């Protein structure tokens, strides 16, 4: 279980989210203790999140890249 904030309200989730922003995209990066390292939601499906920032949060890319 992870606790995240959705529109300012904390919720606990097992990966399933309420149908809010259903036409949006999101990326979440959690550590092994289910702490959120990175979270981003873009307002519409036509846009993509910044995947490079998500990879940097995982330590897979240099911070200056």
C-alpha cells in the first residue's frame, strides 16, 4: 500500500486510483518502502509526463542530464 495525495486529499492505494482525471496521464515512482520519490500528472492524455525526471528519481540518469 502507498499513500499519495490526489487533488490535495491523501488516499491509500494499491495502484488503483479513483476515476478522477481519467483523460490524464500520470507517473509515480515509489521506493522499496512505498514512499513517493516522484509524482507527476499532466492534465490531458495528449501530453506525456517528464519520463526523464522519473528516471532521475530512480537514479537511472545523471541529475545534470
